[in-house]
């Protein structure tokens, strides 16, 4: 953290920093929330970079995982007026996409042409259709509620089982869910009581996306890890980090993002962060390998 300023080192012609007050794109007056350092454009549904950012988040690997789309193609579809929110993706037709083309100027001045050919269009439409199979917790993460990451989305999905149940819950009730405090509860409640977001959810429901947990959504294998919490860190040889996290949950365990005195195990692969290792040692938390973990499941 910054504890002071060495004025001796400051150049004499230095001017005071003046922060922007107007969004450089949509010209909306910027806001600064209490207890936050960042300055925001509040025009979430009308500011082009924010709209494209939300679409890119929706298709990202840990959200809906639509690999056939990417930042460039999202920008192309947005610039052509075909998509302004995630539900628009599911309305896209082959005829709208085939031959779509636009030239962009990169930061270094070079030109880049994005053009959708037959194979690209087929991959995009197949990827969008395949994304409908994603479970509720990933969709809840994908729709972009502020402060709701992967872990919080899972907690909400597993506790309430459907988006309708989350909508009917009050802020005080939401705070009873593990890892959800006042800030997150307020954000979830506000998002799910905004008419525009409800309209988005209803459109996604019409396209048969999963806004509830079905009996086959959570496949519990055993309760061998019941009550145990794990921090997963590093690179593993047999399984990916995501696969290991799913295995932990399938056997009744819990994934946590940071080390605390309540953590039961650090599951460490190669290149584990030295700070995590140091903190685990200071708290006497067992550090186990991938092989140790697999033995626990035998």
C-alpha cells in the first residue's frame, strides 16, 4: 500500500491528476461508490464496451464455454446490430451470419478483417446450441451479477435449486447462505429485481437454458470428504484443476479460494505459490499431493 509521497522526487512541472468525470464512450456521468477506489460508468445496459464485456464474460470458458465465439466475433456481431445481450445469441440464424465481414484498425495501426465463412458459422451455431447443456450454476455465473463469481454462484444454485427461488428470497435470507455477505446479497437482490434482467432471464428460459437444478445436475459419488475444505493450487499431472475441484464436490468436500485456519487441506500440484505454502505452514495445514488426494477417495 502507499504510505506516503516523496515530494523531493517529484518533478516541478508535474500537474495534479484529474480523474475523468464523463464516460469517454457513452458520455454518461461517472460515479464512485462508497468505500471503493474505482470509478464506474453506471450506464450498464447502454455503454458499448460494457455490453461487449458482458457478452464476452457470458461465452467465456468458465461460464457458458462457447469456444467458437471470441472477442473479435462478439465485436463483429455487436457492431452489426445482431446482439446486445446474451439472449440474442440464441436467436441467431445461419443466414444472418454467413458472409458477415468488417475491417478493424488495431492499436498499432494495422488492419484486421473479421469474416464469417461457412465452417465458422456452423461452429458458432453448434457451440451456442451445445451451451444449453450447461448446468444452472454456470448459467448463474454467466449472466454477470456483480460480485457473483463461480463459488458464490454454486452456493446460491445448490441452496435455492432455481432462479425463481433466488428471486423470491429477501436480502436477509440471502445473507444466510455461506460466503454471502451484505454486499453480495444486495447485488443479487438488485439484479434479480431489475425488469431488464428479468426479461433477459425469461428469454433465456424460452430457449430452454437451465435455470434450475435437476436431480441429475449434482452427481454425488460418496461422502468421504464430507465437512472437509480444500484449497487447490498448482498444476497437476493426471487431472486438470477444474476436474479435481469437481471430484472434491462429488465426494462431499468443499472448495475454498483462500487459506484460513478453517482450511483442512492444501491440495498442491507443481508451481504452487510460495506465499500459499508459507501461510499453510504457519497455520499447520496439511499439504497433500495429487496421489495423496486420490488415495483418500479409494
